């Protein structure tokens, strides 16, 4: 079977203008294409070369977008080429098959979270403490699977996240801070478990994964071959592994480099099968 390519979206495959990090004059910048609109405004992009590389990868491997976005947020993203058979959204809590949520996977997640984790409302009550209101600005549910907060990082005490992690650990939840978003997620809701399910269904013998955040770490660790950009939470923490390659570029050019590197790996698999 062709390799399975599990690729995170934001700041791995697609980029907002704040994350372009282009170190060249505007006239030397690469051609860039829009991949997402929000209320009619372009908000996410990839280079034109990345678009071409992704199209080639779709023809040679099973490409699976993997994101912490909800399914509705994911559907705003218009990647080049035909729709993928599988996509993982809501940090692994939702498995889309031909664009529709898979009921069997939803039931499996519901059973595991009910058995091993405190209810979402318990964690929400912790975050809604009025004592935290100066840095927790908004609270949002992600399809009633997990909760995230929009935070003011400058106002947030340095030890707040560590203390929250200890509280959530006892409740069967994990914590991740990404930019201005603070995620609290039940332990069974992981990108890696959903990717493993897609691997089981497709029969892929090899998983190639790419991601930039702490919520991607387990997915990268369990992949046969992994890549990450030279930016993001994993880069800030100096994450390294024997199966991992780090890009030389950062920002939107790292997205292009990741696709180029993954394409080379897929070519090697194709040559090995032909031999």
C-alpha cells in the first residue's frame, strides 16, 4: 500500500500572514495562493510550489490532513486537488470519511472519555474561575469534545499553565498552550489515535507525519518517519527524535520544504516497490 501522510495544517502545511516569516524583500517573495477564506477574507495561504508538491503527493500517497480545528473550521480550508478520503479534525475527536463524521469513531471516543475522564464541564469550571478573568478572555467548546481559551499571555502568571496541567492530569485531561490559545483536551482525544485508525482501515504499512505543536508530538513519535518545521512549540522545546527531520526553513517556506522532503521519501518507496 502507498504510505500514509498525516500532516498538521496550521503553521505546518498552511500559514496565516503573521506566520509567513519571509526574510526577503517583497519583490523576491515566492508566489502565494489562498487556501482559506473567513467571512470573505483570505486568512490562510501556501506557496504555489507547495500547492504543486501537494498535488503530486496526493497522486502517490494517502494524504490525511490532521488538525485541532473543528470539522466546520476545517471545511473552510480548500487544499488543492480532490477531497481526501480521510481527514482528522478536533484533535482526533472527529474522523471524517468522504467529508462526513464517522459514527463508529465518534462512539469509540465517547466511550473512552466517559470511562477515563472528568466531564468537560468540570474543566470548564476551573477555567471560568473569576480569579483568572484578567488573562482568560474567552472560552470555547470544540464540538463538546474539548475546551480552549483565548488568553492574554502577558497577563497570565508564569506558573499558571504548570498548575493547570497538574489539575487536569488528575482529571484525565491534557493541556497545551499554542500562541493565544490554551487547549484542555481529554487524554483519549489524540491525533495519533485517529491516524492509527486510518492506518488500520487503509492498510498502509508506513506512516509519514508532520506537525509543529505539542499536540502533534505523539503523532510524530509514533510515525515511521516524521518531520517538523523549524518553528512552533516543538521547536521552542527543542524536540528531537531518531525518526525526525527538522526543516532548515521557517514560516511558509518551511511548509514548502516539508512537502518537498515528504515527496522524496514517497519517491524512494515507489522506487523500492518497482525494484
